[in-house]
C-alpha cells in the first residue's frame, strides 16, 4: 500500500511535468486525490524525501526535490565499504564498474578535450610530479581525484561525476587495508601523463590502453590478478 502511494505521487510529478522546486498539492489535496489517509500520505512523502524525489519544508509545504542520485551513490559507497570489511570483494566490483565506465568513455575524449581543460590537466600532472619528488614521495589522492574529474568534465555527464566520486569515497575509506605493495609515484605520474598525451593527440586506442594500464596498477593494490588486456601494451614508454 505504502509503495503504491509513492508510485502514484511519482506519477503525478511526471504526468504534470513538474520541475525541481515546484510545489506539490497539499496533504489534504493528496488525500482526496489518492483516496488515502493523512498518515499514509505522510509516510509516502517521507519515503520519497529520503530518495530526494520530494522536499518537505515544514510550515511551507511539499515541493519536488532535487532528484539527485546522491542517496543512491551514498548507498553504493556504504555497501562497498561494509562489504570490504566483511571480507567480500565489493571494492573490486566497484573498481570494475569504474574501469568499464572510463574505458568505455575515454575514446570519446580523444582530441575533444577543450584547451582550458588540457591546460588544467597539464598543471595537475605537474603537481603529481612535484609531489612524487618530495620527501614523502607520494602522489596525493586529491590530485589524482582532480585529474580524473577534470578529464571527464567536458562530457557534461553529472551522473558520471557522481559515480566516480562514489568510487573515490569507498576506495579511500578502506585504503589502509589495501595490499601493501610498494608504489612507485613516478609510475603513477607517467601513467597520467600518458593518458593526457593520448587524449591530446586524438589517439583513442592509445588512450584506452593508457587507462587500462592505470587500472592494472590499482588492481595490484587490491591484490587481484591483472587481466591479460591490461598487461599487453600497444605502446612503449
């Protein structure tokens, strides 16, 4: 019953073409329209608010929510972290999801990244190289994260950005439990430089192979075998 009411309210929003921020009928109006009790309407609205579909502003009314995928992404990150600590391969599963997304999209970026974004990517790789040369000798997670966010920004896909953020949130929450494999920060720098140069040159095949090599490194940190396609490089560096 509660799920049915939720679906009917969602259908009302869709059929009425209501945008985010638009006001919804009042509780009495919804009760009359749906033929249900006040408690049923309130329970349905609370459930929809948890999903970001509606926003309840106490004293003002109920409005169409931001329809953000943030709750889903938060749930995905939590599921991954919780599964990892239960000994499951949930982090590997999320890595495979991200790898499939990035390798599937990188070819579209080859030769298409705006000059301003290329300049920003150049600066980020230079920052990585500077970080690798410090006494700590490690590329900061924030710099790596910014590189990938900037790389795909030109696609204008907000959902992609949020999925990548879920990966980062989950990955770095459990990073202390990753297999302790020594990482050469200069290799990390080289891989990101190769991704950048492949995209800049418009070579889609080279860009895809560069991304695969990068993910091969992450798989090593997770202690999982690297598939053959990651190790068979089509270029020499």
